[in-house]
C-alpha cells in the first residue's frame, strides 16, 4: 500500500501471527465455545428465517479491537460500514437491508474463537472479517459448522485455505503471490546474493520459504535464511549472519517492530546492500524505529490501495468525509468484503450458506480494489495485486 505523508492515508501493522502452540491451545477453546453455544452453532447462514430470502441481512466482522493491533479494528469496521451504508442507500440487496455486527479477534486465537461463537449465536449470515491469520484459523471450523460463508479481507496465510473448507474465501493476496512479486523484483534489481529473514510465525516463514524457492528458480542465490524471535531487542545473531554471508539484498518477512530494529542494526554493522520488507512491516512506525536515515530506500511488497489505482483518491475523500480521518490498512479490503458478500447474495437470491458459497464461485469480473474478481478453485484471488513500495521521507510511497 502507498503510505504517502501528509494528506494521504496512514497505515499500521498488518497481520500479526503467532506460533503453533497458541493455535493448538485455541483449538481447545474452540471446543469449549462450541459446547457453550450449543445448537446455535449449527443455525447460521440462513438469515432471519428458514429460507434466507427475507429480513435483514446480517454480516459479522471479526477484527482486533483489543491487543497490540487494536488500531486496525476501526479501519476495518469503518471500511465495512461505508459499504453497508452505500448499499442500503441504494435499496439494499433485493430490497433487504444490510446490518454489520463487529466482534473482537484481538489477534489472539482464544479471543477470536469466542468472538466467532458470539457472531454465530447472533445469527449472522456471512462472516466478512479476519485480520490476523493465527486468530482467523480457529474460526474456520466454527463458521463452517454453522454453514456461514467467510469472505476474509486481510488475513492471508496459505494455511487458511489449506484445509480446503468450502466456506472459506480470501480477497487479499496470498503469501504465494507476495513471494512471487518479491522474487521478481529482487531479480530485477540485479541481486546475486539474498538473505531471507523471518520471525518464525506461519505467515512470515511461509513467505520467506516461498521466496527462497522462487529466487532459486530465477537463478538468484539465497546465501542465508535466518529465523528470529519476535519481541527481542537484539538481533545481532541474524545481523552477523547477513554480514558474513556478503548478501547484497535482505528480505524481511515479519513485522515492523522487529523489522525496524533489524534495519537499524544492519546499518550499524555497516550493511550497504538493499533491503525489502513484506506487508506486515509496511507502517510509518518502521521509519521511527529504524531511524529515518536508515529506512530511506527500504522497499516493500504490499497489496493495492486507493493510492495505486485509478480514481482511488475519490474513495479516500468519501471515507474522510464520513469518518473524519484517512482510511487505514485493510479499510479497502473490508469495504470490498461487504460488496462481494452483497454481490454473492444477489446472485444466490438468498442468504442460505450453500447458495452463497456457490454464488461466490460464480463471480467473474466483479470489480474490487485489486482488480476484477474471480476466485481460484482454492478460493483465493486469481491475481494478488502486489505493488512495490519504497520509504521516502517518513513513510512508504509507490516505487516508480
């Protein structure tokens, strides 16, 4: 995403993921949540009546309202609400109005599982949330059991579609697509020795491993691949490994807190090569942590935003006029998730879960920010829509 300074959208930290142990613990919570909600967890996806053809269309959004990524929640909620209000102003879908219910995911599997169970008990028809992949993972089976389609706007780990659940659809570019975009750009820069750095989470390691394979297929040598522990302050081990490998390009696939420190410590060690970060690090705070001078020229892979598409500024103004602030990260994807849900309901003529799932697979060419929408058989975007950004001044901008 483009992160120009004054007058443009400001963005924060995308997609915090956690380790496998927490996901396993979350599975236990899911079981408790299912038991607590009883039969409610098998009654979703059919609106306010058995046929799913009349009454209010209830959409549910899980987004971080608490925790370290709580700032993302309002961005996603506002983007979704903007689409709801626009569709309702035009008469709704088949004369039925939309309603949005928001619940906390906290970027935490336990919180997300409880939030998903609550949304099911509230009888939502479609889930249009999901920010952190690790928090979204335990909600998949909850919504699937309730026959509730999921249109995930932000979380994009390949693990989300690995289970091949019929109700799960992603409208953000995948790690597969991000790794491909990164590798092609690194190759275009003439790099011959790449260092890959990840933070040991599913999202981060997935991108790094895929980028390594893609680089290898392009004839670019990966000279070192280091995994660090998130939350530490000293990354000298990874920095020393990069320096001794004589890498001319570093690709960091974690988040901005650690990314800023790694960039700062690389520069202090005398690293002169190029640096690129994945979308989890695209945040103006990266510049603050690394130091503006150290961060200048750092590249990033990021999905498309209003600033990178024709007439996007008109949408930014519309958002600003309604909410009094510029749109933040994943406000556009959340806006699109509502619109895609409405389109699928229109095609299905119902909010019945199975009918909506079938309609989602039939969508072909519906315009969203990343381009004309058509889902792959894996329920991911046909095209990922990743741009290359670069730090200029105190923020990210489109690399031209």
